C-alpha cells in the first residue's frame, strides 16, 4: 500500500479532532479553533484521497479508516471532556474553593454575573466582592448560579446553551444527567 503525504495529513487531522476535546472545558474558543482546523484538514485530505487516482481498494481502506476514526472520537470524547474539566478545576482550584466557600455561606439562591452591583445586592460584603472578583479574574467564568444543593460556574454560554462545572454541596446525590469529574465536582 502507498502511504503518502495525503494519508499522513488525514491522520493528523483526525488526531487533531480527537485531541481538541482536551480544551472543551478549559477554553472553548481554543477548542472551537482546533476542532475546525482538524475538520478542515481531515475533509480536504479525505477528498484528495477519494479523487486521486488510487485503487478502489485503497480508497475503501481510507474510507474505513475515517469511519473507525469517527467511532474512536465518539468513544474518547466523554473521557477527554471530563479530563478537560478536571484540568480546569486543578488549574483554578484555589480560586474555585475560595468562591465556593463564600457562595455556599449565603442562604438564598443566587444568580451572579461578575459585576459589583449584583454581588453587593446579593448580600456580599465589599471584601467578599473583591475576593470573588479576584478569584474570577483568570478563570473565564462568566456566570455563577446557586440553588439549594449546587453551584454552577459557567465557563461558556450562548443563548440557551451553557457549559461549565457544578459543585454539589448538599447531601442530595446528583441525577444521571450530571457527569462526575471528581469529589463534588460535576459537569
């Protein structure tokens, strides 16, 4: 079998798509760029393979490789998304623990954007506001929501779709729609 640049490029594109999920929870903008580049590389390489003058056997083999790659991506995606959130939590552990303790101490449900007005209106003192703002600075958390058993930290959101992590602080066990990361952290 002939193994050339177009085949190597196809495999690099597939690997790029699969590995892009390592950025899903940590940095959605980077994830978007990496997966789009991977899709473009894979698509162009695969089309070149299909329209190049290769044998039918080779074209079928590389079609099979693409199908297997889709299956591999489907199997690894949940593991890599979970790992990306785990890395996010570890990277910002000190800030997340600090914010969680401050927010957990408030008795009522909260819906906070990182603005001073909303924080002070929800019963936070100025030193607590300063601490939360400091903790939020490098995390890319754009919204915090607290209810009777969990705190949601949104790391990305658009209209009706939000990505982020949940911290369950009550004794109630989360239902199956939440995926466990570690300890009391879910996504």
